C-alpha cells in the first residue's frame, strides 16, 4: 500500500464515529460496576438456567430407566444420568451459597 493511503486510513479512523465521545473514555457495557456484583449476577443466571436443564436430565434419566426392559447397562445409564444431574445442580447451588458466605466474611455489600 502506498504510504499516503495508509496515512489517510489512519487519519479517518483516528477521528472516531460521528456523535461518539472522543478522548479515550470507555463506557462500561455491563450493568455491574464491581466484580462481586458480576460474580453474583453470573451465579444467579446459572441457577436460573440450570434448573430446567436439571429437570430435563432427570426426565431423560427416568425415561432411560423405564425403557431399560431389564437391561442392566441401560438401568445403570439411567441412574447415572439422574445422579449426575442432581449432583451438578447441587454444585451450582453450593457455589451460589459459598459466594454469599465469602462475601459475608469479606464484608462485601
């Protein structure tokens, strides 16, 4: 590329977008201002998202148990599906409670 073209392109992009503030100030794209608020928000979403997923996995495990027809391997697969779903949801709930305990110990509002 010719040097004049590179200078023109860099000058155009240095100006910024029309109507946008210049001066290097960045806006916060998140609705959370601190890291503890962000972690609490993420864990809150995880609890909400994980509940229907856990219920669906328990239904799938129950379906696997019902359709096993005496096959020991399929019964074991259904039990494992139910157990893993319950343990996974328990881990998410414990992490939510653990973050609340840690925030309380550190004195975070």
